[in-house]
């Protein structure tokens, strides 16, 4: 009944960003307790970033079309001053990753 992958969870510890593509990031802390996409705050030489990662339920799952769509979206939003697209989008054999600048508060929080 339903999806068979709901029991697959990923530790949001420092091992989540321990891949060569993210070697310039240092784990700082996990953000939230999500089950589908883990959010990790990490430190980069230019400031804080958020890494969102999703664990593939099986290694044959191809996230390439989603990575390409996110890259096209980033290009389309490059001239929009109020948009903050993901700076990196890539996949490994076991995970998919999205990286963007960390914001201390949301627009909703700033308007209150």
C-alpha cells in the first residue's frame, strides 16, 4: 500500500555532505527533521550555505533531468534581483544535492 521507499532515511550528520564535490564545505548543523529532503547548514569560505540532499531509494534512479531543469531555472533567474536560485545541483550514485546561500530569516519573518 503506497510507496515502498518510506522507510529509507538518511542521517543528516556530517557524512551527508562528505563527497568530493562538496569538499569546500564544512558541516555546521542539521536544519529540521524532514524525512524526504535533509537540510544541512554548512560553512563555505564566503559565508553560510544550505545543502539539501535526497537519498535515492535505489542507485539506478536518474535525477539528471531534474538537475538540468534546475540549471535552466538558475539561468532564467540570473537577471532577477530578488530571486535566489540554487548555486549547485548535482547527483552522485546514492544522493542528489542542491546548494544555495543560507538566509537567516525568510521574507515572511522580515515582514512581521
